[in-house]
C-alpha cells in the first residue's frame, strides 16, 4: 500500500497543479476509501488551479503598457518641439472671432520682418562631436543657419556675431561663401566683432556690408599658418621608431617622426602662399575703401585693435550689440528691428546643454589632432 501510494504521488507530481504534500495525502486517502481511480490528475470541483508561481500578472501587463505609452508620448513631444516649423501659406483675409484674436495677433507679430542673429564662437572648423544631443557648433552648422536665414522671407538682414580667432581654411571659406550667396539674394549683412575677430574670423566678416567692433577688440591677423611637430627625439629616448611605407617620396610630407627636407618645406610654403593670396583677395574685395599702402602693411599677420581698424577703414562703426542691430535695421529699411527666432530654440538649448558634456575628447582624438597638419586662417599665441 505504501509503495502504491508513493507511485500515485509520483504520478501526481507530474501534473501542473502543485498542491502541498499534506493535501495530496488527504486526497489520496479519501479517494482510496471511496474507490476512485488515481490514474488521472485529480481536480477540485471548482476547476483546475492556476499555477501559483506565475509572475506574468494582469498588473504587470498594465504597468508595461503604461511605460510604453509614456515613452512614445515623450518621443513624440520631443520631436514636435525640435522639428522645424513649416510656414503656413498666405490666405485671403477672413473675419476673426473674438476667442482667437490673441492667437492671431501673436502669429502676426512673429511673421513681421526682422533680423537673424547668428553667432560664431571659438575655432571655426568642422564639428567632430558624435553625441546626438550635443549642440551643433561647427562650420557646417553655422553655414546651415545662414542658408535658413537666406531662405526665410521675413529675414531682411543678418547680424554675424563673431568671437573667434579663426579656423581651418576650408571651413572659413564655406561660411564666407554662404554669406556671399545671402547678399546676392538681397540680405543685408552686418558683422559684429566681440573680444577677438582675428584671421578666419576677420575673413568671414569681409563678406559683410558693414562691420561693427568695440575699440578694444583684437582683430586683424590676416595670414595663413601651418604647424607641424617633430617627436623624433622623444621617440628615440623611449625606444620607438616609425617606419613609413609610402607610394611616393612626398606622401608623408609634414611627418612628425622625421626632419622636414628643404624640398618639402618649399612645397608647403607654396601652398601657404596660395591660401594667403585667397585671403588677401577677400580683404581687398570686402574693404575697397582701405588705402593700398595700409592694405599691404596691415595684412602681414599682425593683430591690431578695433580702434585702429576703424581708423584704417577695416571697421565701419565702433560699438556693440545695439549698434549692430540698429545698423542692420537701417540697411534693411527696418525701424527698431526685432531678432527672429524659430520655435523650439529654448528647448534645443536645454537639450544641447545636457548633451554637450556627454562628449569628451579622448586621447586618441587628441593624438589625431596633433598628428594631422592643417592649413589655417588662425591667430595663435
């Protein structure tokens, strides 16, 4: 009887009901006394019992759905806040109800002509930041804002707010070219010099109709620089030697691991002179009122103050933000012009302020920057 009982229990353990042992023993005794067969799993008169250890409950399902809805709505809200706003086509005037008067009034104010204020900060170069939430600050981002201002019919003038020592040749010329296109489409451009507007910062201002600077602004530095390093002595001390394998004798020109030959220096000097000629031509075209002797003397790479630039004719007016704003409005035929901004600019700045700190320059990036020579319109000190 005991063996039969254990066999029955073994069969019952294969079922999914998982009743406690004492309950099974009582059930077995009751079935044996009543003569009931135990070949099939025994169920209560209320139906099969659910598995007691199941973790997938209706409450967890609802929690998952609520979390999913929250994530979807957060992504939709972020997209609606950041995405560009499409312009509404002009329609015929219709009577306005009293309840929508405030809304229509605010829209009318935002559609009035005004100025685009574009900032140029730091070294002008292509942005290598890979963080999706970091603030776009490179030359491509500045050029894009200039194009957007050019396409906006409400923007009548652009104020280029410059605080930069310059940058790489191609990036500077990219911004300069976009400004020339904006002028061709009738936009008035005023450049505002802040603390420093030197070299490449001075270059892009040559596309402006007028230039405003503070008396103490550091500007000028019309010239080109290319810097290469030489770590051959350091590598000898630590026992490292670089062996380049090239397809031509000038392929590793400017290498930091060996001395530069006379022929290589002549090649690089010719390239620097060529880019300087382009810089000089832009200054001569942008500042035709500067005397020829002053133009030749002050384009040798030297820096000078905003006051000296004003005296020589490189700057049209001394002042700051307010002077630049009013001068841009005067050129565009606007009285007390307002600075236009896109919807979502504040939210973008908040997101970018959080994301900019997420991207840091690694040691690999620093070494790449040091090992890659670049020709720059840059004031270095």
